[in-house]
C-alpha cells in the first residue's frame, strides 16, 4: 500500500510540475483553502471545493487506485483523473472572488503573483517558430500538397516520419496504417509497414504486390531508401520529388 501511495505522489508531482514550477500549485492550494473558508453558495462549493478535495483524497488513496487499475486494466491513464481538478478554473474563480472582496489590494497581489510565478512560454524548447500556416514541417506540407486530390480520396504510402503530418494537412489522403505502428508498446503488426520500414532493402516485387493490395495510388520514399529494383520497372512513374523524398504514382491504379 505504501508503495502504491508513493507512486501516486510521483505521478502527481510530474503532473503539476513540482520539479519545475511549484508556485502555480501553491496558488491553487491557496485559493482552494480560501474558497473552503469564504464560499457560501452550496452549488459553487460543490464545484470548486468539494469535488477537488474528494478527488485529491481518492487519487492518493491506494485502495481507490487499485480499484481503478483493476477495473480498467490500465495504470498508464491514472494521471488523467487530475484533469478533473480544474486547477486553472479554481484558481481563477478564487482570485476573482478575492478581488471582489478586497479589490485593489487583491488585484495588485494577484498580478504580482502571476508575473513572479509564470514564465515566457516562447522560451520553451518545445515551442519553435512555425514554418507555415499549417504549423507543420515545410517539406511535409510540400509532399502532402503534391498528392492531395481536388476531389475524392487517394491512398498514399509514406515514410514513418511523415505519418503524423499527412492527415493533419488533408483528410482526403488515406494511408494503409497510422500512428499505431509508431508506438512500440502497442505492439501492432502490419505487413505493409514491415515491408516499408523494417526491411533493410525493399524487396520491390513483393513490396509492389502489397501496395496494390492496399490500393496505394502514391508511394513516397526517401531518396536514400534502397530498393532491389526500381519502382518504375513495375508500372510506377516518378510523379514528383522534394529535397528529401521521391513521390511515385502507380499508373496501374485508377485515381478515384
């Protein structure tokens, strides 16, 4: 039981960012306590006081976690319970309520607290300047734009590093497999993915047979991808190319 409790503590620390910026959580606890003392409306207390408190108690309760994991058979999603805390909502409502009571003093304190505890999001390593209006890599947009049909749908086989971006660009482009193949722990199998990504050298004859089984109008390959034989020997034409990719079109499959 103690080990389960400690695991919940670690999950909670990672979720609220206690290792990076604990101040926002401190603000949340401050306003949660403030609302415990000052909020009189029963319906508002149920939303902003009782629900978060009960949720925190349940989250750290080892028996509750065992029941949760046992029923869903999925311990990886346990942290999602913390989404129900509504930290920003509780903090914002508590701050507004305090400002309404103490006006100028509370407003000044809140502004100082927000400025002191926050950080400039654009300094994060996870935020980069967008290359285009789609907020996708420029070459991914270029590839998708070349194969995106004006009407109807097409099936396109693309390298793994483009899978995430193609369908973000257009829902008219279908693929024989998606992101499920890129997450190792899901342990999915797809014969087309094996032929495309796992083989050191693409065995062209069997590869082409699979692409036609899946009805692929286009095959996109990196320029340095090795093939036993050129795709052009099997009824494909070099449709277009970018700096990194070659785009082949199967002339034996009619466009929809």
